[in-house]
């Protein structure tokens, strides 16, 4: 019997016990496909940019425009599809940047302890005293509004959570005998950190990251809704809801489809997060 | 206990100082040359130089920071460009309405979240459990600004069950004027026995409060479910069961109890989170609180007002956190040793 065959039944069983993970994964998979192939799937790719069609402004859903059109006549289905690219990319970028800042700081704080630990942790305390939306809004406010600056603003807000988690984990790993024997053997500290402490401190961070993806998506949509994120031709979902808000009572489609996309994507992320937590099951996951 | 409280208080003060420094960095350092932001893009060189001097930007950064902190400590939070009023007095007028809204929202969240969590735990794995879990995922994944628009459209504009916007019916300004003591209409109306205003405010409060409640309700339902499921396996629950107590007593009293500590903690912490969410909700419902003030300030590029809002929410958060820590340590002595 091949190795794959012996592993597979166990995996399938684990997945069967974890329907949230499977459901979230399927929905997110579809969204990823739409995002990747948007230029080929979207009926009017040019409408994701600054094309205008003055003769079909605010047209209701029809076979030509299944999601209707917006206030300059752009096809909303195409814009929603391209919007998936912006949102997914933003979530990944925020997680990567926040991880790159937060994880090393947490490792250093947890491994070395003492004064450096105190300084790093007090700084994270300050950042954690703000609700994430508030701090990223304040930072986005002083930057020029754009998707890129919004990404930076959210990442700057997000890293302290990972520092805290990694620090706790690294501090407890550091006291274990195998780390002590590394030290006794004279292994360089950076090597101990990277080869031994880091891999053994990552599980809770990975779980937290998968739980955070939905929150990051919602924060970004909120910032764009308030006008400090993506700017007009960009087909960002939060921005689309804000553009359609004043037309909502008469042109319902403008707001509805962009809003549903945010909700569905956030749900997919949150279900995957819950599923991953069940799978890896560390008990110390922060609720935000 | 006193030592623990003093230690926590000192840490809290330290965090507030850090929060002030961070807002200083955001307002003065990140934008590059704040004078350009303050004076506007069309300002001449002479105007820029004047603005720089007015704002004290010609001094060194540490001196600027010291001036800024002195201002914050003595109650001089700057003047809003938009309202031309001192930011602190603006905040004093708008904050109570938001505290009222968020309190109502969290009250609804507890009212919805706790029973749902209990029901999910009681029927663990069954249809009610799955429904509640779906509900809680929707709650925490909901873009609040979108939910606000939808509830307003459906329940106010289409069905006409509830008023669409405002704090209470403006006709009542004349027929039964409200004397304000604390700037919270519900509380003021209760104090003065002003029933028409009370009824009107409560009906205006329901929709925005429901929107605020969505996230915490989902979070609480999920937490209570997990905590109760953990507790159910323990021996004291098996004992109450064998003594013949009914489900209602077992779930409502003994299984829920250990969940209450985290519930209190999360409710307090989610308060500040919800204050930030009012930015997205109040403007839609025209609720005259911190959120509307912040949204207007964002649009008119009113930096002092935004910094003020950011500071006040962070300070509320630190204070609530401090209270939760101390109360929990008072209830559970083990926490003091951590």
C-alpha cells in the first residue's frame, strides 16, 4: 500500500468531522477562482477601471448586467469580481507584513526576556489600547487615501497581537530542556531562535492569523466606506457600498451585491479560522 | 489586593502616556510636514511659515511632544477646524449619546447571545446548535455599515415599523421639551419622567442598537456555547443532574456560571470596539454621537477632532480594562498571582 493511501482515510475523516472548514474552504476557493480569473470571467473587464457609459447609468439587473450598473453606468458584476482581487490581496499583505513585524519581536521578547521584553511588551500594550478599526483609521487619515496606504495602516495596527502570542509561546519553549542543551552546546542564539524556538512557537499564531483574516477584510471595507481607503475607479467593495448608499432606497442592487460579497468572504474566512482552530486546538486564542 | 490594584493602575497610566505619544506621532510625524496638511495645499510660503510657528512646528520634536502632552493633561485638546470649538468640549457633548447607543447595543447583544449560546450547548450537534453557529458566524462577519443600510431600508423605509433616523421625534422639542442632565435622552427622559420623549427615543434607538449588537451577540453566543460545553462534563453538573434538577436549572444556573467571568470581560472590552463601530452606524441613522462627529471630522479633514476622538476611545478602553482586571482579581484571588 502506498503512503498516500494510508494517510488519506485519516485526512478524509478529519475533514468530515470538520464541516465548517470544508464549507469555508469551498466558498473561499470559489472566491479565489473568481479573483484570479476575473479578467477572463468578467463580462466587461474595462468597467473595473474608469470606463463610463452615460446611457446605462443605474440600470437594474438584467441579462446584460446581472448585478445592474452603477452611477456612471459601469457593470457591477465585473466590478464585484475585480473587487475580490483587491480584498484578497489586501488580507494576505496585511497578514504577511504584520507577521514579519510581530513574530520576530515576539521571539526576541520571549527568548531574551528582561528589559528588552519589558520594552517590547509595553509598546504592544499601547497599540492594543486602540480598537483595530480606530487606530488604522487614524493612520489612514494622515496618509494619502489609497489601497496601498490602507494596507499599511491596518498592518501597523495588527502586528502587536502576534508579538503577544509568539512571546508567550517562545517564553515557555525557552525553558524546555532541548533549548537549554542547545545553549550549553554553544549554538549561536540566532540559530536557536530560528531553528528551534520559532517552529515550536508558531501554532497559535497561525491559528490566530486564520481567525483574523475576516476581521482584516471588514476593517478594510470599513475604512474604504468612510472614504479613507480605495478611491473611485478602484472596484473596492466597501467603497462601492458607500457610493451606492444614497441610492439604496431606489437602486437596491448598487449596495446589495458588494455588501453580500463582503459578508460571504468574511464568513468564509471566519469558518476556515474556526475550522483551523478546531484542527490545531490551542486553547489560547485571543477573542477580539 | 491593593498592591495588585496599584500595580495595574500604574501600568494603565503608562499605557495612556504611550497612547498620547502614539497619537502625537500620527498627527505630527507621519504626515511629513503637518503644516502643509494644516494650512492646505494652496497656502503660500509665508502662510506655511506662519502656520508652522502657530503650531510650534519650528521647535524640536521633543519640545513639541512635551507641549502636546502638557496640553492634553491640562484639558487643551486643540480646536476643531469644523466646529471652531475646543475639541474636549465637543467630545463632552457627543460622547454621552454614543455611550447610550453602545450600552443599548451590548444589552441587546447579551439578551440575544446568552440564550442562543445556552440553546446551542443544550442541543449540541443538533439543528438548533447548527443554526446558532451559523447565526454567530454571520454576526461576526457582518459589515456593520451595510447591515445599518439594510435595516434602515427594510424596517424604516419599506415596512415603516420604526423611525429611520434621529434621536427622537423633533416635534417633541415643543410639545414636551426635554431637560438635559447627562445628554443621554433615555436617561434624561427617565429622570424627568418625560414619557413621550422616552418612547420616541427608545424606538429611534432600536435599529442602530441592533446593528451595534450584531458582532458582540455572535461573539457571546459562541463563547457561552464553548464554555458551557466545557463545564457540562464536570462532576458537579453530573451531580445536579442525578439529584433530579431540570435542564433549565442546570443550564441556567450551574453550567452558565463559569462562563460569566469571560462574558463580563468580553462585554467590557467589546465596548470600546463598538464605540469605534459607531463611526459606521451613527452617520447612517443620524444619531448625534461620537460616530457622527468622527465621520464628519474625517470628511472635513479635521485633524484635532480626529486625534481627540482617537484619544478618548483609547482612554475609555484602558479604563474599562483596568476596572475589569481589578473586579476579576477581587472575585478570583488566583488572578492576582499572575
